[in-house]
């Protein structure tokens, strides 16, 4: 993957919120935060360049780009905060206007036939069989028509962050699913297992509000 298009755009959109939360959530000084941002940009480009390009039909490219961004900032913190603090840091960093607009727009189509068809196609695509930085999933409808569950058996975030030696903070990223569902104003998020915590899969359940 090259540092153009989506990776470059994501840096431009989120660099300030990730830097602001270094001060607000992690309690760095402005000078320290500025230096972490400088180093993180270099590391981000390095991480992006080590990831192979995603297939055109793969819908999970943005997920791995977000992971690269979070990882780049985390790797350049001299003192590593607790998992709880990093969970708050990632949620607040991602919770800017761009993410909330994206979630609200996606929420309008969350339970549409087109969305369900897209997930069915993704489930059969099994991108992680060819690209370990992507995801494999299965799709299950709730029998009562109240929603559906995307069940992930392979996770690109788990692969990348384990490769980077920071698998202990993977759960900080997992928790964002709850916030994104809340920001969508369309669904209640339900989860029992994650691969990061040793579960058999990651279940992402969406129930209509």
C-alpha cells in the first residue's frame, strides 16, 4: 500500500484529533505532543508501505489504515499508558466530525438490502485468505428480523498489531465498535467474543433501535 489516496487522506483528517488527545487524554505537554506527531507521521508511512495493496472488492482497507494510524502514535509514546487510557484515547481521537458524519450516513442504510447484500458478498470473498492484513467474516441474520451479526474469524488488526509487537493494545481498537454504533443512531451493538481476548471469533451484532 502506498501513502497516497485513503492513507494520506486519513492522516490529514485525523492528525490533529490524535495530537489533541495526546494532551487531553494522555497528559503530554504541547511540545511533547508535537514531537510525537512528527515521529508518528514517519512511522505511519512506514507501516502503510509494509501493507500490501487491498483488492478492489475488499471493503476493509479503511480499517487497516485506521489501525496503522493508531499504531504509529502509540509506538512513539515514550511511556506506554494503560489499556483503559489508550481505549479512551482512540475513541476520542476517532470521534471527530468526520467519523460522526460517516457513521450517521452509514446508519441510514444500516439495515437496507444493499448493505446486507454487500456484507453477503464480503463474507463469500474471504479476503484474508489472500491478504493477512484483511478480514474473513460470516454473516448471520437474527431470526426475529431485528438485525444481523458479522462474525469475524480472521482480523487484519490482530495481524498487524501482533506483527508490530503491540498486541496488548488491540482491545483499545475493538471497543470503538460500540461508539461507532452509538454515533450511527441506528443500531445497538452487541458482542460476546473478540479474537484479541482469545475468543473463537469477533462477533459484531447490530440490532435495530
